[in-house]
């Protein structure tokens, strides 16, 4: 049984979604943002004192997108394709982490995560500009395809869309990126995504 340590209202959401897509049995070990995140028990599975973490037998992993790559590998194609498309999965996953997430979090912290008195409008605007610059790239790469690598949903879609979930669910203006909006809507309304979203909404 795969054990996902975290809560659905955190980056663990991505891992719950990936497990649902993979059709793998899992349980969520509830660890929130309070003192338990620094407990000795949790530090054994994530020495960074963050969530999520995952246990799959003897394997212990942290970093949500790495966990997702592992879950997808367990499922195999089409979630984790082979050959050149496996390399494209890694490309989009690393792009999500290094290019998209810093800008998305800068916008998120200064629009809806921090208390209003602690938000910085300039930082929010800079984050939005950073997101839009990456969405320009994504808009061009999607072309006429329903998903990142073509006709089939892969873990690349789960990882990149997962990074953008906060922006999508908090109504980031996607008006200039019609293909990106359609892709995100398509991803987040898949049965597996709806199951993960239900857990997040119930938390």
C-alpha cells in the first residue's frame, strides 16, 4: 500500500491525483502544516520538514513531482510513456518545477495565501508577469494537441497542471491563453482529478 504523507490542501494534492490516475491503492497519512510537520516521525520520511512524502514498501521519497514520476512508472504507458516521450515527460516536469512554480507561488502568496495585510501588490504583479511569460511558451507548444505529448494524458500533464492548480482554481486571468485554459479544464475535469479535488475540497 502506497502511503502519501500530507494533506490534500498542499502539494500532496498532486500525488493523490497521480495515484488516482495510476489506479494504485494508496492511503493518505494526514500531516498538516502544524507542529507535526517537524516531528521526528515525519522527519524520517521527509528530512526537509515539508509535505508531501511517500512510502512504497522500502522506498521513501520526498518532492511531489518525483513521487509522481515514481507512481507513473508503476502504472506504465500511457501515464508514463517509453522512449523519447519519457524524456519529454522529464522535460515538462523539470520545466514545471524550475520555470513555472516560482512565479506561480510568488503570485499565490501575494494574492490569496498570505493574510491581506502581508501581501505585496508589486510582488503579485511580478508573479503574474512570470506566469504569463511561461504560459506564452505553453500556448505555443500545445498547438492542436489535447495534451502535452499529443493525444494521450501523461504524468507530464499531471505534473505541470498540478503546479498550476492554485492559479487555475483562484481564477488567474487565462484570457490570453485559450489553449492553456482548455488544456487545464480538460486535465482538472478528468475522473481522477475530480476524485483528488473532492478530497481537497473536503479538507
